[in-house]
């Protein structure tokens, strides 16, 4: 029971980082796409 709570808090501590990465990923792709198209 105690180990399960520790695992959940460990998971939830990474949740903001994962959400920020997922949120910034489309912007990174959108930012890189025009740069690569300008080169062509």
C-alpha cells in the first residue's frame, strides 16, 4: 500500500514535465517545418 502511494507520487511528479513536452512538441514541429521549407 505504501509502495503504491510512492509510485503514484513519482508518476505525478513527472506529469507536468510530460504535459509541457507534449504541448511544446507541435509548436517545435511547426517552427521547424517553415525553416526546412525555406531551405528547399
